C-alpha cells in the first residue's frame, strides 16, 4: 500500500501538470488560433483527478479501511462510489473545457 503522503504528492503533481497544460491549451487557442482536441479534454480531467487524490484516499485504501476483501476485484471493480463520482466529474469538466474551446 502506498503511503498517504506519496498519494498526495502524486495528486499535487497531477493537479499542477493538468492545470499548467490546460492553461497552455487556452493560451494557444486564444493567441495562436489552434488547440489540440485531446489535450483540451484530458488535461482538465487530469487536474480534477489530482485534486481527488489530494483530498481523498485512494480507492484501494478506502476499501481496505472498510475491511473489504479486494483480492477478487480488479480494474473498475475496485472503484468506490466516491471515486466513480470523481471520475465522472473529471470527464464532464474535460468535455466542458473542449466545448468551451470549440465555441470560442
């Protein structure tokens, strides 16, 4: 299991990278007239996932803290309801950013 401080550090890295790349995407769209579609969706989502890691423990740690057996779970089965909400919010933010850029 990864220590909580390492998860938060990773979350800070994801947040900063996602935020900086989102800013860069907006800069190129407004000043140079182009943007990358995938970057306009992925980096804001990356930023939100980073915030989730800073604020909340990881999904595995959350399940283990509740005493659940995760030995038979893999992939998306490991996600808790909280992390499903964070994932959906990050995808909505990413798609919303793309829509804002495409209508400018």
